[in-house]
C-alpha cells in the first residue's frame, strides 16, 4: 500500500482544501468538484504535498474539518468559521503547539512562558 500524504488542493492562491491522497493526481481527483473550490477548469487545480503533515490515520479524501488541517500543519491559519480550542470564540486561528488558538489565547500562552 502506498503511503498517505497530505495535500493542499487549491484553485487560486487564497483558498484551498485539505485532501488525503497518494499522489498529486489522486488529490486533484478527490478535491475536484468540492464546493469550497470555485474552479471552472480541472486544469486550474493545484495540489501541493505537505511533507511535514502526518496523515496515516486518516481516510483518503477531502478532510472537511479545517481545524484538523490546521493542527496537522496543512494550513497556516484559519481566517473564519471555526472556534478557538481554548475560549470557544470564533476567530482567526493559528496552530500553537498542536492547538487551534485565537490571538488572545496565543498571547496568554506566550505570557505564561
Ligand atoms: Zn481563544
């Protein structure tokens, strides 16, 4: 069996989805038609392999949980629609040591160090 890889599939620079697949081709096929992508042309899709992200425990396909993608390092941030792991407020989230935190909680964490 081939190793599962994390791909960031996108149709532009600004937005993309997290897909678990075994190759670029596979990732694009799985991501194609996803409502998050407003692509008209299949050929416009790009799939970028994220070598750092470990996804062996996930199923092949699009991972709808954005926070899962953030925790695993597929996304650098989430700008809307998800809640902070710490305070539960919907906000701009970044990955802080495996947690999805808003800037307030991240600051608090930093101050504790
Ligand atoms: Zn927070």
